[in-house]
C-alpha cells in the first residue's frame, strides 16, 4: 500500500547486448531511464548514424499517422462492442515487419494529394464560373471587348434601381455613347457601356456617381458562353478525379488495421531510439541509469541473466534535492480510487499516499449526493456489464470500476434515505413499503426522509465532514512525528488535533450523545486547547509579546476549520437536488398522462425514462466532482502538499492495439 | 377570485420567476462562454469532443438549481396541481425572499463558472489528461450556487403555509 519504494540504479552492460537489454526494459515496463549528468552537464547526443535512423523513422511514423487519419474517413466507426486488435508483442513485430507499409502509405499520400488538388481546382473553377455566369447572355466575342482605336468598352454592375438613371445620364453625354443591360438579378443590373475614347472622363464621373463596379472578363477568344462551357467541363474532370481518388482510397482502407499495427510498432522503435541517447557509452560498454520501483529490480535481474552474464546492476544514492518519481501502489480493492488521487496529482515522494484514506469518504459522499437506490442499481448494472464485455484502456477501467462501487454504495444509502426514483411510498407496490409504529407508510429499510427532515441529513453531513477533517489533522501529526523534527511536529500540529478533538467531544456532550456530566469536561477541554494553541503557535517570535500576539492570532485559524466543515453541507444540497429533479420528472410525467387523451401513457413513459436518465447523468457528474472536491480541498489541505511527478516507465505504448501476454 | 388566491401568491410566484429566470440566465451565459471556447478546441481536435462537452455542461447546473427552487414554490403553493392554497401577504413575502439566495448566487456563479470552464478548455486543448484539474477548478465556483440553493430550499421547506 501507499507509496512504493523507488530506487535509482545503474546498469552496466556490453555494447553488443545494448539492443537486447533495451528491448527487455521496454517489454517489462519496469523503469524510467535518465541521462547521467556529468560535470559538463547532461550529455545527450545521438551519433550521426542514429540521428539519421531516428529521422527516417519519424518521417515514416508521420506518414503512417497521416494515412490512418485519411483512411479513417472511409471506414465505418467501430461499434463499442467490436473486438479491438489484440496481439502479443512478437506478433506485432512480425506483422509490422512483413507489412509493405511504405508502399501503402506512398499510394495513400499520392491519392490524397490528387484528391486535395482536384478539390482546390474545382473550387477555383466553380468560383470563376459563378462570377461569369451572370454575363452568359453577352453577345460580344471576348477578344472584341478591348474596344477599337477610338472606342472603349466597359462592363460592370450596379444596383438595379439605378439603371434607368444611369441609362439617361450616359445617353445624355453624347451620341457617341451607348449603354445596354445584359442581365439582371434580384439586386444588380449588369450592363455594358460603349463610348468614344475622348469622352472617358465624363463617363467615369457618371459611373462613379452611380456606384458602378467594373468587371474584368477573361481575355479569351470567342463567346463567354463557350468559355463557361469550358469551365464546366474542367469542373467535371475534377469531379472525376475526385471520384477516382476516393474509390482508390476506399479500396486501400482495407489496410487500416495493418497500418495501425505498424503505427504502434514504429512508435516503440522511435521511443527506443530516443531513449538510447540517455545512455552513456564507451567503445565497448554502456551504462543505463534510471528509476525503478524496488520490487521490479529482482524481476529485471532475473530476465537479464537469461540474456547474458556480462552485466552489472547496482543501486546508487539519489542526488541531494533530486525529485524522486512517485509510484502509488494499492491493493485490488482500493486501486480504483487511485483515479481520484490522480485527478489531484500524485503526492511527493516524502508524503503519504492519500488513496486508502479517502476511499471510504469519497464513496460515501458520492452515495449521499445521489441517494437513490434505483439509480444505484442502474449504475451498478451498467458499469458491471461494461467491465465484463468492453475492452477498456487501463485508466478508464479504474474509473468505471469506481463508478461500480459508487452504484453499490448509492443503492445502500438510497435505501436508507428511501429514494426510489423519487417516488412516494403510496406509488410503489406494497412489498416495497412498510408501516412505522406511528402509522406512517415508508419504504422498507428507510431510516431518514431527506425531504421532510433535512436537518438530520445536514447534521450527518457536517458530522462526517468534521470527522474527516479531524482524521486529516491526525494524519499530519503522525506523519510529521514519523518523518520530521518530533518536537516541532508535536507543538505545531498537536495542539490543533487536541483542540479539534475537544470541540468534537464538547459538541457530542452538548447534544446529549454523551452523559450530561461530560459537558463540563468538554468545556474545559476546549478552553485548555485554546490556551495551549496561544502558548505554542507563536513560539518562533522573539519577545514574549510577539509570542502571545501571534499565538492569539493563530486562534483565528478556527474560522478556517469551521468553513471547511460547513462546506460539507453540499452533501445535503446535492442529495436534495437529485431528489427534487426526480420529483419534478415524476409530476410532469403524471401531468402528461392526464393532459393527453388516450396515448398519454406513452408520453408518461417517455418523460419518466428520459427524465430519470438525464437526472442520473447530470447528478453522477455532479456527485463525482463535488465528492472529489471535498477530498482535494478540505481533506488533502490538512496533510498533503502534492506535486510529485509520476514514474514514466520506458514501455511499449499503444494507441490502437491491445497487447496480450506473449505466452 | 381574489379571496380564493390570497394576497401573497403573486409574491411567491415572483420569487419562483426570479429563481428560475436568474438561475437560467446565469447558466445560459456560462454555458455560452464555455461553449464558444469549446468549439475552438473541438475544431482542432475533434476527438476531444467528449471532454469539451463535460466541461461545457458544468455551468449548466445553476439553471437546474433555479428551476428546482421554482418547482418547490409551485409544489408547496399548490399551483402545480391546480389547487392554489390561500397565502397571506406575509407568507408571500417570506417565500419571495426565500427564493433570492438561489436566484442571486446562481446568476453570478453561472457566469463566472462559465469563464473558468472556458479557461479550462485551454488546459484540455494542450493536454487532455489535465481534464480532472480543469473540472475541479470550475467546480469551485459552483460551491456558492450550491449553498444558495441549499438555503433557499431549506427556507421553502420550513416556511409554514
């Protein structure tokens, strides 16, 4: 449990076994490699030979990555239940090496290039065609639009309302001008003006007055109509190219699985080459340095000895202040809760792993935020089925398993709170309900009703919160005594642990949980606690006044503890929110049945199912987040700093395939 | 009609209207802000759409809290089942004020949670594994909407009608 011991080791071996040893390390997923820092700094140079190899692999890898993206367009997305690619590492290597992936990617890139080029050309032709389409009625040959020695022709468009005015204006200039409307659409009139060259100044004045926009037509021969037809033909050619390329790509998409295997394989090879530069080499030997969880050392040595006896493995001391990578290790039952810890980030290597301590609180708080037994059953069944039938990646598996626990706990807490789809006891079959001594009808197992008796739930929430914070404080105390300066630890944290315990005792006494005569003890306990805090918390100040003042000021921290405890009231609020949304869904569903004649019950079922599914989704998310927040902010804040870096072992990372064991 | 409805019902309904309206407005603005930022992420990295959606949905809860308070008012005043209770002016004011904590807190919290969610989109754009942290940052803002809702709901439960 808790934080696994991580050791720094150096592994010396001969250069001829280097590749094999690296392969072994990558396969066992056991250690994180680290470059050896020398006096001159860290030496991380590839030899030119290796650099070239690395560049080659990177290029191949990029091509394959791109090809997979291209082909994915032509393959139907796999369903959730589809079997993913499952191979062992030897099979992957074999398949990747016999694959003609270079030819395939070359082919794919070629067709994809054709496709993109044809698409661009088509778009350009289409844009041209769209501009010229309005001029299709032009009866003049394009080569004549330049005019003659004495005359000039301009084409352009303006607002169609202005056409009559410009027509008058142009005709008024002289008899040597002519204006003609070629086409008209909803907004614009497209016109052609012919005029004698010496009249150009007057003409330009008129055209700018009416906001005439000049158009250039292509400098081609023949009618525009013919040119447009040519464009149309080119567009069709492009479309054919596109269709052909897509067909080719579609037929190539049968190689997708193969490319995915090569993708992951090349990724391993790439990483192996990248890690290689962290090794320190001489002419005949090399040193591999890195971090390794203690329990892996034996495993590695065992496998190394199968390859060669020419190796030397020794543990070395970490340098002062060096950041030791953290691995948290918990038993199978607690493991899913690591998902919660990982959201916050890992603890430092000198701290405690909070996972086993937060597990019970997290799951109980989660249940209290949902408090519906039926939702709990649904969640439990769904997640259990997902775990059984779906191949989930490791990280997601943890999360789903956590939700499965959550479903189970929600079922229990929901049962205690009497939440069954937010129905009232008279709405469900008789076997689910029972009658209390006072004659009230309630659900079986029900102990509390959060809608009519929210104060009990509030007290329960705050009580749990107080207990968790108290536990956090004691954890800090114990950890500080174990690892640090004992006197400082006892004087810093001890008084607060003493004080908080006293407050808890006093509250229990005042609430008559403890015998009546304990009230006085509780009172004196708290007063004594306060006095100790005043005396101890300011001890690093120089003079006696400073000591007392900062001691008194530190009593103010009590407000912090108080607000932390009050923060747990969200458990009640979220529980109420789930119950009331469910209630709203039920009432609206019944309204549906009453309002719509004959088929109302269909709508009732739709509203009921849809509404409750929505409620489960939104409140599972909310419960998870808020239950997590209580751990991160209120609980961790008491004893944990966090900020550890996780161990990133040298391994075979997979994006597309699942690795089976070699056996 | 007047003696049937009592004087305070209109005030109670005004409270419900404020809770639903302001809570919804806060969420609408918040989800809008987060959605705009999220659309950018989803354009560049469509595979992160699921994460974007969760982060966008976070500021949506304020609207739900407001709706719930409005719903409780309708339920307790009997409007929902079509048989409004007689509510005095004093009770009307009590219900009205009971709605305000949720209404005001949800308006402000929804908008600001939207801003934090939008900023969180940058985090997941750079590194999808930072999702949890982005969610927790955003959820910190929601606390105050939860507290507002809690007080509003408790007040409505305990006001004697």
